[in-house]
C-alpha cells in the first residue's frame, strides 16, 4: 500500500518499488533528480507540479529531533 504518511511507502517515480527515502524518491531516483536539476535539465518546481518530487520535509525518513542531546534537556534514554 502506498501512502504519503507511510515512511515505508514506495518511491513516487513511476513503476519503482524501492522504499522512498528523500522527498518521496528512493536513493537512486533522488540522485538522478539532483543531477538533472543541477545540470538544468529539470527544475524542482516542475517535478513537484507533476508529482515526481514531494515538498521538502515530506515523504522520506522521519525528521529526528536531536534536542535531547542539548544541555539542560530532561530527556532520558531507554535502559
């Protein structure tokens, strides 16, 4: 099953069944997208409009809050 909220969901690239990692894409398709954008062959805006790239902060690994490491934090680790 493919859902935007599920971090185990498949890559948004057509017919790709790899697990999405960043902005809805698997590692391979994310690197390809970056290369095309860098070389001027595509824009992030166009890819987002066409559903081939999700907004920043979505569709990949969960964003981790590292504030527990800060001095003064009362966070406790698992024993």
